[in-house]
């Protein structure tokens, strides 16, 4: 049901096994961060800020928290380097901005927003994106801003296993290193506008130049005022092949589903077609919130129709 004038907001901090969250202190740390960031987003929306402003604010704050795999907490690729992807989308007119394989930038989501508003393009990558960041006057972050001891250790373990892995991967008993996650934020403001943002360091030990779903419009992120806003987290290759965010939007558009039904149908499709690993958060055009995941857990939280703040694994 439409709640005219009310706002809704959801954020996620990645999907996976999160076995390390057996530890109470770690769980509290994640949930406190998600709750704090939702409260910031609430303030933006209550002060009349747009859905776009809310998702950019929340995504930037998530990028600034080193426990998540985005911004300063980004995981490392096969060469021990940070390569980040991010995208933002405005459901009012389907305008979108994305960046891929960028480094030395504290807030890739803000660069994606510049691509959307200050360029005639939707996506810029690698050096071209970094030159555009300079053009927009964005400061470069120093290397040590990203290289946390946890990330270096996580890469060392992934290399030993000769594998790539989700930040919160479900595999292997050794999960101490799997404690961070890709981030996303979606919102519906009081005017009924939808927006979505997703930002990530990708997957651990990924090939240099690998781009995941997060910056791909329709895969890791999508927003359309007529349907819903979606942000995904998990194995990007699964989401790209199923175009999962747009698939969920199409279910709302063509089958008149609400957020809960479209999320369930989208997750069923993801699982059946490719055995997809990960999850999504969804807010539909009426402000209803839903989440679904195929992994053991997904760190996320929401404020539905301006109500209480809920945080979950
Ligand atoms: N979806 C991201 C990627 O594949 C990773 C994640 O969500 O943890 O790059």
C-alpha cells in the first residue's frame, strides 16, 4: 500500500557465511554501524533530503567504515591492489553513474555520482575514471588509507587456497578473515522518489581488471520510480548473468508484485538458473521493504514507512 509522504530506507553490508559473527563483539560492531548509518539516512530524509541524497550519504558512511568491503575497507586483488567498483541510480529519470576498477579514492560512490551529474556518460573505468576524479576536484587518498593488516592477511589466506572468495565467503572453516562486506543503500523519499547505490572492493584475490556486478546498472544496482530500488551483494558473476536487479524490477513492472513477492521470485530465479550466491535489498514504489539471500547471512537493516530502525544478519 502506498504511504504518501513517508520514507523508507535500507542498507546492507554484504552477504556470506559470516561465521566470525559467532563472536558477540563482532556482531555488535556490525549492527551498531548499520544502525548508526540508517539513523544518518533517516535524518537526511526527515529534513526533506531526496532519496538520492540519502543513498549517497549512507553509502559514503559505509565506505568510510573499515569493517565493510568498500572504500577504505576494500579487499585486495591478486596483485595485492585495491580496485573498487560503485554505482548510483536515480529512479526519477533513470539517470545513473558508475565507476569500475578505481583506486586511491576514498568514496567511489561520490565519483559515481559525479559521473552521473557532471559527465555525459554512465560508466568510467580505471585511469579514465581517476582522471575524471581529478577533473571534479576529488582528493586522492594515500595507499595506506586502504591497506589494513586484516586485508593483507585475508589475501594471503586466499592465495594459499588458490581461490577467489567473497568477503564473507561460506567456504572453509577458516573464517576469521571473512568479516567484511560490500555495501549498498536504497531509499524512497517522501515524494515517492527511489534511488539506489552499491559500492565494493569486489572479491578477494580477484583477477586484475575484473569488474563485478556492483557498478553494472541492472545487475548490482537499479532504481525506477515506477517499480523499485535494488542493491545486491554476493558473487557478482551470478548477478550479472541473471541481471538480478532489473529482473526484480521487471517482476514489479510486469507482474505487479510488491517488494516481498518480487524479491522471493528474483531469489528463486537466481538460485534456479545459476545457483547464485548472495542477496538483495529491495524497496518498492510504495515504500515496502524486503530482503532475500541464498547465503547463510546478510548484514542489513531498514526503516520502513518512517518507522523503527531494524538491523539483522
Ligand atoms: N558483488 C561484489 C562483487 O562481485 C562482491 C560482494 O558483494 O561482496 O564484486
